[in-house]
C-alpha cells in the first residue's frame, strides 16, 4: 500500500499528528477491533535527557518484546497490537475529526509493541519522515510495553513550545492510566483548544463527531482516500513536478504511484455515480461535457493501469525504466485529476445542491425505504442458492445483504444529520450529507443487484455447461481421429476430458462458473493444437464460436468484480484494480480482432479471463483481510467499506463544496491531496511532502518524548 492520501483539513494548511501507540501482548486480549485500527494524533514536546534513560530501559526489553522498526504510515489509526476497542476507535476518530475540522492540524495514531531499543523521539521522527508528513503534521509514538513515547513535530509547526508541552502532558496523563484511546483524544482536544481557544470545535466538527462514533467518518484506510483540495486553492495543476519525482527513492516513487492509482480510481467511480445522478435529473445533453471529461479521464487512468500491469509482469525493467514508468503513472493520474477538478465548479452549479438539499434529503429517505425492502429478498435468494451451489460460487455476493443494510442505515443517519445541519442554517454541511446519503444508497442498490445477477448467472450456467460439454466432446473425438499419436494433442485431450468430468459434477451441485472457465480453457487449448489437422475454415469457425462464449463469460466476470471493488473500495488496494483494468483492456482488443482474426481475439479473451479471475480473487482477499489493503477489513462495513468518507465530504462542503472526489465536491475525498503549508504535497498522490515540511532537518529540536 502507498503512503497516505490524507484528508485536506483546511485550505491554508495540512496538519497531521500520528499517534503511534506500541502495546504489549497483555492488551491484545482486550475487546479490540484490529481491522479498524486507526492512528491518534498529538503534537510532541522537546527532547529531554530523560529520553535516553527511557530508551535504554526499552532496549533492555527488546529481546522479549516483539519489536517494530519505524513505520511508513498507511492509515490514520494503525493498531498493530489490537488495543483499541470499537468504541475507543470511534472516540479517537471523532477527536481527530474535531481537530482537523477546527484547526490546521491533523492527527494519526499507531500502536506497536516496542521501539526495538531506539530513542522514542528518533523513532517517532523516523516514522514521520518515512510517511512524508508535512510542516503542520504531528506524530505521537507510544510504546505501551516499553512505556515510552515520542512526539514528533516539525520545527515550523504553528504551536509554541509551551503549547507542545501541554499537548504532551495531556496525552501522558492518560497513558499512565493505560488509556490508549483517551491519550489520543486528550491530545487532539488540547491541540484544538491551543489553536482555537476552544476545545469545542466548529459546527462541522460536531456533525462529524456525532457520526464518527459508529466509525462512519474518515481516517480508516486514509491511504485510499485523498484530501479535498479547496476552491480557494490555486487553480493550477497541483501534481508533483518531474524534478520532485526524480528526487524520490524508487521505493517511495512506487508507493506514490500505487496510491495515485487507488485514489484516482475511487474518484472516477464517484464521478460516474455523480454524473449518473445528474443525467437522471437534467438529461444527457446537459451533462454531455461532464461525460466527455469523465471518459477522457478514464482513458488516461486505463493507460496508467496498463503501465502498472507492465511493471507487474514477468519482464524485468532496468532501474531507469522502472522509474520512468512509475513517473508516467503519477503523471497520468494527476492529469485525470486535473481534468475532473476543472469541471467541479460548473458541475456543482448545475446540480444546485445547496438550494435543493431539503428535497434531496426527503428523496433519499423515501428511496431508502424502497431499497430496504429488497434486503430480505436478497437474503432469501442467497439461502436458496446456497442450498444448491457451493460457497465459493457465492463468495463475491454472500455478504452483500449485510453490507447493503449497513449502507441504508448510514444513508438514513446522513439524512438525519443533514436535516440537523439545515436547522442550524449550515447548508454546505447538509450538502455533504446529501452526497454521502446518495452514494451510500447507490452502493446498496448495486450490492442487491449483484445478488440478482448472480442468481441469473448461475441459472444460465447449467445450459451453458451442457452446450460446452457437447462442443468439447466433438474436439475430443477429433483429437482421437485426426492426431492420435501427437503428444501435444494427447495432453490437451486429457485435460479436456478432465474438464468434462468437472462440468458433469457441477451440474449435480458443484461450482458451474468454475467448471465453465475450465472447460473453455481446455477447449481453446485443444482447438489450438488441432489447427494443423483441421482446414482453415473449420478452425476459424470453431474459434469464432468459442470466442463468443468466452467473451460473454469474461464480461460477466468483469462486471461482477467491478461491482465488488466499487462497493468495497475502502478495503481494496491497487493490485486487484490493476488486474481488472488489464482484463478490460484485453477484452477491448478481443472485440477489435473478432471480425478479422478470431483466433487472436480468442487468445486475448482467454488472457482477459485469467486476469479477471485474478482480480476477483485479489479483491476478495483484500476485502476479507484482517486489516485490508485499504487499511480496513472484514470487520467494517457500510460507508467505511464502501469508501464513502463523510468527514472528507464534510470538509469539502464546509467551504462550499471542495474539490472533487471526482465530480461532486467531495464524494470519497478529492481526486488529489491538498498542498501542505510547507510547500510539499500533503497527501493524495504525494502522500506527504516532496521535500517539504518533514525533512530530517525539520524535526528534532521541538520533538519530545520520554517515559510515562
């Protein structure tokens, strides 16, 4: 996963505080939710002589405690020890949101078990530098078994030394009580009070805090979500320059390219949904320019994924070639983001969401009831399918009703919060909730549609298997008749016969989709080795027939996998997205070759089939992983799993809309991260600063730490 694509907290600056809490095995047994671990933020005081003593005591434990080297942060809260309960995580996230919305500061938290004997301040500074944190970014590292902490702050952070000391004291008081979540909350609230004179935050923060208690808002897996770039920011393209990219180590450039792909892919998905809403309201002609912009951006991103796939294949590039390709990925993603961002103001003007917020909230509430009525039907259908088909054939949709139900609940809660914002005359916040509710409901519909589609696909698979068995049986007979002594033909015929056996088992209750895939591959292989023994016309006709069947099956797999990723994009990383993009590209080539060279087209379709299956497997792996490639996993759902981060939308809405999560001024975060005050890129594709803010020379003198 790449360095964080962080939330834009304010237009003037980005402040990130990462609280790294390092905990021991004794705490692991507590009721925690490691899949939703997040980082708490706190600024840190200066180095004192006691740090060396604390570090030496920690070193004495390094042989018995699991040690963690300095980290590269990929999420706001990283709980490697599992010490945060679900409620604690909600409290921490609410505090992070209050701080971020009410000040220029942002906070991250990480829990590990040991600093490996390192000085806690050095450890914290190294983690901050690894993560590319900027001038206003704070990092608190706490090792609870070592019982030491380090607070990393940039020399130019807009806090006095006394204020930094107050932040450390607030966190340290809670750390002494083993109140890990409380330390992050205390630090964040003290930082907010230091910068605003009030710990109560601003209205947006209050709204965010109310929802964050159920883990709906932001932070979790922030590497997946970009910050919202403000409309008050410069309109010039905000991407890294070639010189900035050239200065990065290859490993860091690779991380940023991966982050860029995930970020812009999410932005495109949000943009498609927003354009769909607009088309339904205003028609195709009124939205033609936005659709054209979206298609061009999609083409650029498709090229970027193709470059990523080339890097992932078996060919080995030289170091200069690899760097050039990675820089190309970033440039393509930035270009697509610029194109989307350039249309955001016009798109918002067309939709007039602030004027129409009350009626749109009413509409979401009404539609939520309609969609909710489908959840029970979907559960019944899955139960029926489960009695006939094995679990693997339903893996991609088995959790859909639960996820849809969570999204519907989230949408209704957003409606409630949106109406509260209208009552308090905060229409920009209401608009953010409109967008969050619409996106959540749209994903719920897609999830329930996927169950219905799976039912149809499985029902149709039986007759398709019968047809495939008949076709490949003819090939097997031809192999015996035309080339009985050819070893290649014999091997292909043996595999074809095994595929027929699997198909017949599938007809009696096995996995028909897997059987179809195997039998199609076996038939194509057998056809290929029989070409010399058949006449040209027969080979061409058989290739054309097999191509049609293969394309139909592969395109169905691509649709299903695309829906799976879109509705779980908060957990799905770059690898499955890259494989899916390659499958789509190869299907396009197959269609282009279909009329003139069906054999070559069939080869492309078979390659697409392989990549589509890989994408499906990798996406399911990411979504079910304990911590997920996107920083979350199987224990989270609703808006978080779906990648709808209301705190990102709220921060965009609080200043009148923000830059796009694609079109729509928020969506799931901006199409890129905003620039931090220090001149570096404060997240998104930058993931930190390109030479700004947190260089090794910028941290040290004001960072603090010690024993608690």
